[in-house]
């Protein structure tokens, strides 16, 4: 494909060439120091060195840079790299598929929003998701043993190692040195998590050398029109093996995100096949039911099988009666592909296959409920609204650009990520969330991402019961 570039545009090639000027290790160390400082800021101040730009700079240095450059970067050099990255003009021509508002907003959201989210929910979700499963149905492949294969240890031990690695990187400008484990002050740590477990988790889950990083980057599908949005292997392996044996996390924020169930999705499918994805769907459905069951005074009823003529039909996954309202909840655990996250032509189809199918299920369940086909276990005389729960982030899923692609619904419906629902349940420990949801779904905030819409109701002391229980199980938690 031949791409004609306006000479006045800032291109990815210009950004890449600027990054390549600098000594690779020195630039990665400067990025790590800047990212660690950003994590300490309660509110992100405007700066060209946003974490997603820093992550992209580290990616470009690892792929295209080398250790033999003599130029040592200064803070102003790093700021220039980030400014160049921020000013890259997409190569897609005006009016093309990648230039639609939905495509532009989708790739911006998936690139930037994860770096602005707290990692504590991702960490807590790991135990609550995998280890607190109700065992209501047998799983095909996911077990303590298969999770050990993926993580290098049990979930609780792997989280303990992740917290240790993040703490080391956070306080040491991105570095974790395995030699620290020989120090007397680490004796108490090794009494909690054995050395062989720490080393196993680091090797299987976190660490990669520069050639391995480049190989992973080369294997990832790239869109020549959007080279700045290619897969960054740091999200899969956040620590880089340095020549002196130390491990450097250029973006420490990615260390805790590695502990989230969603980050195991593709790794599990690669090793165990589609059965792993089916198990993830069952685990997520169960997790959402347990979250709503943690609401005081809520009644949670699982899916009901009814018959249409002679054929069995299943309803939505959960019916939640709370605060004088009935919520029809359908859970979807599938993850957006890399292409969909950049807003390519597969985005619309994936939305219709996931959220669109959930909308259809909510409509079908609503009709069956009103027709009296579901028996007496679910009330029919309450205000009804629907919710599509997603394991992946739900950025923009309530907005007009997405909704016009999806089926009309008989009741108001909100799309909510696991993080949003966790916040809702935390608020619900002290306040009735039925009216809150009713106000959001039926009001001017109906097109918002649910998390920001809930933020005005959230208070500093609000705690999610499932997350609190998870933290009590973790080493160093």
C-alpha cells in the first residue's frame, strides 16, 4: 500500500527517528522515572509526558533504538518525543472508515483511559473472579493447576509477587533487582512468598528481553494507516531484562494491570483454546451475580429457562430486584480485538456480536416476563431497565455513535464494565442504588460512561465487599 504523506504533517516516522537518537537504556530509565512520578500525582497535570505517550516512546525505543547511541536524553528531549507522538496526524484520508467519529473516539479511549484508572480494582478482581467462584457449573479447563501454568504460581501468590514488583519499580525509578532477594531485609518477604515462586512468576508472566520484545511486536498485526496504535508488548510483559541482570519497568502502571483477569484472556486462549474463553464467560457471569448479591436488601435470581412452543429458551443471566426496581443483567466476557480497539472495520461487527446480542436478549427476556412465561420468581410490576455487563472496558458504549449501530431496546439499557459495577456495589453498601441507576439511565447522563456518572455518588469510604475479602487473602495486601 502506497501512502502519500503531506510534508507538513507530523508522522510516526518522525517520532520514531527522534526516539532513535538516544541511548536506549538511558531513555528507558528516564521514562520509568517520569512514569513513577506521575503515579504519585493525585490529579494528572497537563504535560506532554502523558503516560500513554511515555509508553509509546518506550515501545519505539525498544523496537528501533539501540544501546550504542551515545546521546543521553534530558527531560526536554523526552518532552519533545512525547509532543511529537501527540501530534502525529493519522494517515487515513478524510471520509475513510478510520476517520469516523466512532473510530477516532474508540482508539483514543482505549489508548488513554486505562492509564487514568486505579490499579487496585484490577488486583482485587483477580481473587474475587477466580478463587471465589461459586462452582455452580463445572469448568472445562480453568483450574488452580491451569492458572498456575499461566501465572507461574497460584493466583494469591502471583498477586503477592505483582505487588512486590510494583512496589520495587515504584520506589526505584522502574527497577526491580532480583539480587535484592539476597539482602537480609528481604527475609520477611521470602517467608511470605518463597524465592522460587517470585522467580517463577517473574519469568512466566512479567519479564522479556529486547529481542523477545521485538519479536512480539513483529508478530502483532499492524495497520499501516495507524502505526502509532500497534500492539505494545509492554502491556503483556512490563519488565525488560537489562544487561546487568536487573529488570526495568518503563511504565510501572502496567505491572498491576497484568494481574487483572482480562489480561489472562488471550494468554489462556493461546494455551488452552476456546474452552478457556467459555470458562471465562462462566466465571464472569458468576462474578457479576455475586457482585449484585453483595448489595444489601437486593434479590438476585439466576437465568430462567422457559419454552417457546417446544423449544427451550434462556433469559438474561441475572434478575436483580433492588430499591423498587428490576434490573435485567446480561454478562459478556469477550474482549475487543486489537483491530477493534483502533476502530477498524471489525469494530461494528464486534459490537453487534457482543453488545448487540445482549440487547436482543434483554428484549426477548422483557417480552417473556410481561407475557407471564417466567413464572412468579421475578416481579413484573416494578420499573424495569437493562444492563449489559462487560469484562472488557465499556468506553463509549452508551454513546450515540455506538447505539445507532445496535438494536432498539424495549426498556432503557446501560452498558457497564466490571469496574463500573464494582463501584456501584460499593456505593450500594450505604445508599439505595435503584434510584441512582434509574436517574442515570433515564436522564441526561444516559449516554455517559457509567463510571463517571456514578462518581458524584461515590464517597471516599465506599468499599466493595468482594474486593475487601480479596485483599485480606493476598500476601502484602
